[in-house]
């Protein structure tokens, strides 16, 4: 998959975030005071998520933080802002783990390491499912698609034990199915314009998934 796919995901998500932040700022100026408690709560959650992500990067002993972040991402119906922040952190976490080869099944490893790899792959599946469920949210769907495609690119490059990239057909088929089932109609147009119209391999596998 072209490297530009990941760049497109990052640019699109960043653009939406800047727009949303601008809208939020306007709303705060209009509404006046009384929001200090909410702001403090948001800052606290953001700090917690950042801490969880940093600890994962620092040591394997903090891998259970991944499960905590997934739980936050799964609660997108209750707290979409926190769920999105957790999902973005998880995307960075799994891209790093994939690039380091930590999710590749190998025969020449200890039983303990094999167990850790299996656990990480299970958590990756949980994260995928959390992202796909966000496709049904008008607020979160566009960002969820971009995160899913960034993750797909990393899986294509690093999930197998071969040097050549292998397209993750099963995950991509789930992405296409979730797009078709999503009540957010503009999401399909967004996906088509951002990926299908731009990249030959995405266009090929999209048509394959639609058969």
C-alpha cells in the first residue's frame, strides 16, 4: 500500500481536528463561564491517556494499559471525545508494536514471548472492532475510518513475517462491510474520494470485497 495512504489519513484527521477545535473555542466564548470543571476533567482524561500510552512505549510491563485504552475506546457511545483520544493513542501504540515486529508469530521464541504476542494480537482484534463500531457514529466515523486505514497500512507492512507487504484482506473486508452498514451516508463518499479514487490497490481490493 502506498505510504501516501498513511499521510492522507494523518492530514485529513488533523484538518478535522483543527476545525472542531475552532468550533469548540467559539462555543466556549459564547457560553461564558461555568465550564472550568469540564475543562479540568477533559485535561485530566487527556493526561491519563497520554500517560498510559507513554508507559506502554517505555516497558512491556505496562502492556495492560492497552486493554485500559481499548475499554475507553469501546465506550464511544458514552464519551465520544475520550473514546477518540484513546483510539488515536492506540493507533500510535499498535503502529509502533507492528513496526517493531512484536505482533509477528515466530517459532524461535520462548513460550512466554509467544503468549505475549498472542495476547497483543487479540487486543489488536479488539481495537479493530472498536474502530469499526465507530463507523456508525456521525461524529466519530470520519476519524475512525482514517485510523482504520492507517492501521491497515501498518498491518500490510509489518504483521506478516515476510519482507514484502501483504495486504490484510480480512481486515479490509471488514472495513468495507462496516462502511456499507454505516448509517452515515457521507462516510462512503469520504472513503471513496480519499482512498478508492486515489490508490490503485485500494480500488482493486474494494471491488474485490464488494463481489
